[in-house]
């Protein structure tokens, strides 16, 4: 964490390895860095460099989750706190 803090403080750009802290697969973070953000196999919540089929399925789960939570928030009047607690249980 100390190294990340230093990188955030001293970089003109956002350090790409932050993807590891966000849960992005190592192979995709490394692929992004090695390819300067180009030559990805797919693009969704992050750029995909390996395991395209599995990652695209995961993206679909994220999209479904976002749709469910959006519907609960807007139409069922659930608070962010209620939704967050439900996700952690």
C-alpha cells in the first residue's frame, strides 16, 4: 500500500497497477501495461488480454447486478445503505 500511495502521489498519470486493487485479473493488468493499452481481445469494465470467454461472462454478471441494484434503488426505494448491506451478507 505504501508503494501505491507513493505512485499515486508522484505519477502524472494514474498507475495502471491499481487494477490489481480493484480486482482485475493480473494477466489483464500486465497485458494492459505491456501493450500500452492497445491490442486487447475485448473491452468492458477493463481491457481483456487473456481468458476472453470467461471474462465476458463475468462482465455480463456485473451488468445484471447493476441492473438489479438500479431497479431496487429507483423503483423499490431501497437506500444505498440497504443495498450495500444486502451485498455483504
